[in-house]
C-alpha cells in the first residue's frame, strides 16, 4: 500500500472518531505550544539583555572603587585617558534630583560627567549639543536631557536654550538625547547630564568619583588596556606590590558573555520543562493506539485474511500515530506563537521565535509519534489472523 493511501486511511479513521482524536492530540498541542512560547520568550529575553548591555557603551570598561576605599578622582580620569588604546574616558558621579520645567516636575538620575560621556556610553544627540570641554572646565550650569526626562517634562526640540531647574537651581538646556530604549531601575533615558564639577559643588560634597567609564579603541585591545589601566591606577594610588587593588575593572564583554550564558541556560530549562508535556502527550497517543488495536482486532484479521502483510498493518497504525502527532504539532506551533506574542505584550517582555525553534518543535512532535506509535503498531502487526477473526 502506498504512503498516500496510508495517509488517506489515517485521515478517514480520524474523521470517524473526531473527539477521541482531539483529546489524543491535546497533550502534543500543549507540549509543542509550551516549548515554542517559553523558548521564544527566553530567546527574546536573551536578545533584549544583550542589546541593553551592548547599548551601555562601545568596548566598555567600567572602573569602580572597592569597598572601603576613598574612591576615584579626576586625576585618575586623566591618568586613565593617557593609556595607549583608550579612545575616551568619562567620570560618572550619580545622584538623584528633581527637575522642573514650568509646571512640570520629575524625579530622575543626575549624572556629573564630561564631554566624552556621550561617546563612552554610546548616546546620540537628538537636538542641540552634548556637554563641551569649555562648559565642563568652567563648571557652567548647563544640562543635557535624556529622552524620557524631556517627555516627562513635556519638552520638545524648542526646549534647547531654555531654562529649567534642578533641585531649585537654574540650568540652561543645551541638548536632548536620542532614546536608547529601557525601563525600570537605571533607565538610560531617564537621566540628565551636567558637568562633573557642578555636581561636586552643588549636589555631592567632596571630590571623589563613583565610576569611570572607559571606551577602548578596539575590542582586540580590551585585555591589554585593562592590564595597563590596572598598572597606572596602582601607581596613582601608591599601592604597595603586595597590596590588593582598591578598585575593580568590569569588562563589558565578560558581562555580555555571562548574561548570554545565564539567559541561554534559562531558555533551555524552560524548553526542557515544556518538553515534559510532549512526553505526556506521547503516552496519550500510545494508550489510544493500543485501545484502537484492541477495538479493531477483527478488522486487522480480515485485512490479513485478504492478503495484507504485517508490514502493511504496521505502517497503517504508525502513520495514524504520526498523523495525530503532526497535526497536534502544527496546531501547537500556531498556539505557541500566539501565546509567545501575548506573554511578550502583556508582560512587557521581548519574544523572538526563530525558525529553528519551530522546526525542532515539529520534529520533536514527529519523534513522539514514532516512539510512542511503534509499540501499538507492532502489536497490531503481530496479531494472528485466525485469532483476530474469532475476536468479538
């Protein structure tokens, strides 16, 4: 019997017992839908984390003081900037502040920095300009607004050149940044930038720097530059040869690698948990097919009596199991894609369902049909035709 004829027979059998077929496929549908939805959300989260980390800066090194140390200084910034391979360096002194424009106010992050901050942290200007070296050196009260802050204050392009207040002090708006995309804590769009000296003078007492951002000229130089910066800062801080560093240097590439590893492991874990439903669905297929063999014993005997071979019977029942699993898999993929989009929409997440995931889910459902359909098919193929004809 040809494969086309076997498929036709399988669909005919499913039409005669629609409710049983639907209930049998339910486990496969739930399993495939779960795999597609959860892995899609997992991959989307991985891509979102990678994009956000990459958006923090270009070939970024972040230098922070160790616990208990006195912090970094602007002299450290100058020393780091002189290291070969450093493209730009920016001090970062952060605090919270209330910004007001007219009747609108918003609480945001206030960043004290220099003219290189936009390059180091990969910001683009939408309107106006970023901080300039003269503005920073002269401690001018000028401010660059993040896109979210501008939106919260109901400011548009015409705001450049106007005056706003930060904690009651007047500042002139010289620029508004392009949005980078982000949310929650440390949203890169929900902050304003002013000269670092102004922050030290009016907002945070002392001359220490909380963070130094470093942009390395080439990704291939990251390790060498990191080593050179360590040597320079140890010398600047007059540390003894046996003393521990009083600072730490975070490599963005290491952070990206770690985040990708964690997110990838999470996606595999979610996919593995969802795959359990597929196994349960396969067991359901096997049970129903075994019941079907028992109910159709006389039919099998008649077919064998008129010349059907054991392999024809085996192929017939195996094709029926495969048909159930494939139809269930296709329905599950559609439901999984819809569920993934719904989770991403209502949960504020990102969903990325690659064709590979869809193909693997479909192949997995095919495998379920084969694995759990072989035994019932072999049981049917081994029936003795004489005994089968006597079955009531």
